[in-house]
């Protein structure tokens, strides 16, 4: 016989489960963030062992990001309709199975296909981690819980290159995926038993909106992924851009008229929601594109091993863990906007400084200050975009806000890897050390310009919003 708890009884059991919710949700966010970047320090090894081309290397990152970006809103909507705990456990199962398939790949084509499925599992997981945490904590404690969630996400980004390098060098590149399997297999039964089930406020699933959002994001991510191979002006790329734009316009029009929209359009009238989404797009365009180049700079350009490269990158990737908590506390007092815009500026300054000093004879000491400056800016943004986006919507729609913010984050990452790879190939290549540094330097200058374009976009959006 089922037992129906009163609201008071549900609240009484919440403190027991809050810790587990934070741990299990944080682990899910950590795994998703880790697998965005963990493959980065293995790229030169994949190029040698699997005979991967530059395009193949892009796809090992972008295959994951493409599915991640396209299905993010779908994952949040499915959780709201069918139960967040149930869909979270399902997403974990997909992620674990795909990780095992990545590790078992015998050629680069199999690896890319498995990475796409892994990204689909991550798209279900990540927005629900924030929704489950927000549902478990009362308003007075929610900000601190989301801050810890952001710190764990930053830990995944920071630890990815080091962990990937250590495993690639000490064991084999396959183990960067095998490590997900035991962790996920432990999380699945714990999540099914200890997380509280909840649903969103919409009684019906917006199937038309789901299809339009997924197809539009797919077309818009397909275009930059294919552009370095077939050309930015090719019919395939132009058609994908136009199709993606038209489908997303159709999605926006549909969401305005449907009774239960998966993404209410009125949220974009909120300065916090709109600015957070603009900032995260340009920040990740710069961040993932720069990461794709800098990991190769340390290994191919400067001769470091994968593990050595990961350790040297810590001065950059570990800064969010140090800066994000402090920025989050200060943002509660002065607002998130100064930290988001200031973070973009610092990221631009740091990457521009790195582009200016990068040459074949550069010493590591010369690279540390620009990496620290860029990492500080990244930490300021990590701490504030998620909280700004989720604070602008009702708590029941935290998953929608998180899904939108993360979808635009991954879309920016796809554009970043594609654009910087095209700039690298146009200005240099792997033919010689000189050609390599010519390509990397040009790409890093573009990575430095992207955050400044984000600042301009934010100011434009704010002027267009009512009441600003």
C-alpha cells in the first residue's frame, strides 16, 4: 500500500536527504563538466594512435557538445513531465553505457559516435542536477547550495585536463572514459533510492517545442562543426545556418502561442536571464576554443607530455575553484552584472596577453600570468551566470533556466572550437613548428576578441530590454 505524506511530513524528511541530493547532483554535474574537457589533453595521443585528422579531433569534442547543446532543453522538459528523479537515473544509465562504448572504440569513427550518445546522456543529467538541488533546499539555503554546485562544475573543468593527461600517460586514453563507469553504476541505485521525486508545473509535454528546439539547435551546431572541413561559405554550411535560424524562429513563435510552453518567452524580458545567457555563450566560445588550442600548444608546440601539460594548465583551470566562491558571496551584495562583465574583460585580457607572448622559445614562467588573469575572469563568470539565470525564474522552472543557459554555453563551445580550428588551419598547421605557432597565435587572438564581443552584446541587449 502506498503512503501519501503531508507537506509537513515531506519537509521533515528533507534535511536527511539534502546532503545526498547535493552529493549526487554535484557528482552528476562533475561528470558532465569533466567529459567536456577530459579528452583535451589526449588529443595528440588520439592523433597518433588512431590516425585522427584535425577534423576528427574537433569531432571528439564537438560530437559530445553537439548532442549536449541540442538536447539540453529536452532533458529538462522530460524531467518536469515524467519525474526528475526517474529521468535523472535514466540519463545516468545512458551516460555510463556511452562512456563504456567510448572506451571500447577501436577507431576514431566509433569514438565520435559514442561521444555523441554520451553527450545526449549529459544533456539529460546536467539541467536536472540543478533542479533537484533547488527543489531539495529552501529559499534561504538555495543560494549556497547552487554556489557549491557551481564550484563542483568548476572542479570538473579544472580537473579535466590534469586527470586526462595523467590517465593518458600513466594508463591509456581509454581509461579517461572507463572511470565514469564504476562511479555511474554506484550513483544509479543511490539516486533511485535517495533523491526526492518531483515534477514541473506543466501538465502536458510540449512535443512540438521539443522537436523544434532540438532541430534548430542541431542545425546551428552542425554548421560550425562542418565549416572547417567544407568551408564557411559552402552550401551545406549556409543551408544549416539558415535552416537553424528559421526553425528557432518557428520555435519562438510556437512558444508564444502554446498553452504550456517548455520555455516561456517572458523570461527573456528579465535582464538577469537574458544577460546571463549572452555572457555564457561568448565566454564558452572563447573558453573551449582556447582550451582546444592551448592543450596542443603545451604538447605539440612546447614538447610537454599529456600529464605535464595538464599540470601546467592548472594555473588557468584551477582559478575558477578559487575565484568562484568569493565572487558568489560578493555578487549577493553588489549584483551579478559587474562580475559577469568584469569576467569577460579579464578573460579577454589574459588570452590576448597569451597570444602576444606565445612563440617557439617561450618559457612557462611567461605563460603563467596571462593564464592566471584569464582563469580569474572565468571564475567570476562561473559563479554568477547560473545563479543569475535561475534566480530570474520561478523555482519550479529552475531546470528550464539551467537548460537554456547550458544549451547556449555548449553552443558557444561548439562555435569556439570550430572557429579557432579554422583560424589555426588558415594561418598555420602541423607542418612545422613555425607553422604551428603561427596558427595557434592567430587562433588565440580570436579567442581574446570573443569576450569583448560578449560585452558589446550584453550592452546591446540591456538597451533593448523594457525598463532598462
